C-alpha cells in the first residue's frame, strides 16, 4: 500500500513538472489605448475603454454605451 502512495506522489510530481514546462512562450499581444480628441475642442478624454468590447466610455457611465455591460 505504501508503494502505491509513493508511486502516486511521483506521478503527480511528474505531471506538474511536465505541465509547467510545456506552456508556450508566445508573446502576449499588447493593445495601446490612445486618448480621443473631440473635434472642435482641445479636451482629451482619458477614460478607459470598455473591458468587454473596447468601446470608448465616459467617467459617469454606469454601463457600456456600445455593448450594454454594467460597470462596477
């Protein structure tokens, strides 16, 4: 019985070791967010985009004006 427990531990360690080294090292794409400048004004909107659809949002929005997902 003890041998089965020891073998199970070694197998579990092997799975963990193989699982952590087989992850791909592909670079993660980074999206750059640039502020929007409204025509006719010099005001720059610096609010973050919607995390679901990346549409521009305003500070006082309770939900996304594009996809309707609630914030907060």
